[in-house]
């Protein structure tokens, strides 16, 4: 069992918000093409410094992480997780997470693929502890099976039709031994749910990257976290981005502490919808009467 830290080395005032790293040979068009028209994923190396990674890592492991997964099986959307390694509410756990969510390259890629006003749908840490099993193969929200009709061929979408972009910021190295993400390259082109795990594992590959790197992949690509056979932990931040018109997966507004302007934009707090188009009268009768004789069309 991972021991719980009782204190942290870094504090919010240690975070330098505007200090970011641009990877060598970064090309926006190539990144977006790989995610949409290519194999569906890309690794951007060295996006965050060792200091930033340590700031985030110590705040994740300072909270209790349990291998008891029973509580996570209460909700349908959690059933594909075989462990209790998910840590939610990161924006309230430290300013470093606001910095990571707002990396200019993450924002640029997201806005290019999903629209200039795309929003943050979910922001959590996924920690695979030693001995933990992996996830069941799946697609990301809003491509969950129970949210889509089950008719064969109903998801025959063009590859550029993305409803979600998954961004994984690595806080530890990812490799096949410690449970790195497994994906089926190209499976986002004609999205289908991985109903047959054997077929998924037959065609999947495991991604390898270093702490501080960022992995981006299309939401409808078949993927899962794998089991950890090492004595160390595998930890990454899952940043889920969606177009403005898609309902976010997680309530990120409640209890947030990050007040950066870019976070306000990412949470779409300045978005005008839904609009209050009329004021309700003092009573039910008055409200009903206000429509009397009114024509609509």
C-alpha cells in the first residue's frame, strides 16, 4: 500500500504560471493530423519541467489512494475501472494543476480540433498502484456505450468529427511494465466499442513516455490503462476536453480554488447559455396568465 504523505514541499506561491516548455520539433498541424487522420495519438516530449512534475506528484500522493475498488463500482461510468486510483477535484488541490491544464500547446491543439471555445470536461489523476489490474477496454465520454444507440454502424463518423480529446500529463514514466495506456491505433477512424477484449489486446500497443511528457489521443479511440507489475506507481493527469456544446463529464465549478482567467475560460463560466429568457412571476397563476392569448411561431 502506498503510504500517505503528510506534507508537501511546494506551495501555490511556488508555481510560475507563465513558465512553459515547447517541445523540440513541435508542429501544430502535424499533431492535429496524427490525432484525426493518423493513428489517433501523439506524444509531446518534455512539456513540463521536473519541478512542475514534482509539485503535482506530491499533491496527488499526499492524498490517500486505496486499492479498495468497491466504492468505485457504484456508478455506471466508473465500472470500467478495476481500482480506486482516480483522484478528482484537482483544481481545488493546488495552483500547479491550473498551470498544467492551461499549457498553451494543450489549449492550441484543443481549440484547433474542438473549436475556439472548447471546454474542460474532466480533470483527474489516474494512479495505478503496484499489483493493480488494468481497466476494461473502452472509449471515452461522450462515446460511452450507454450514451449511444446500439444499432450497428450508428457511429460511422468521419475521423475529424471529434467530440473529445484526451490529454494525459505524465507525472511518472509510462511503460508496459507499470501499466501504461494501451490503444488500438486507427480505431478512432470508424469508432466502435471494444466489445471483445481479446480482439482489443490482439491489435493494441502500449505507449511509452517519460515524466513531463504529454500524450494526446482522440476520445473515440479504443484504449485502457494496463496492470502494474512493478513495485512503483504509475501516475498521470487525465485532462478531458470537449466542444463547448457538449455537457462536461465532471462538475469542475463546485469547490474550485483556481481563479486564473484561463481557467474561467476553460470552464466556460463566461458562456451565456443557458439564458434566462423571462422572469417568473410571483405565483404559478401569474406565470400562466402571462402566456394567455400569446402566439408562438
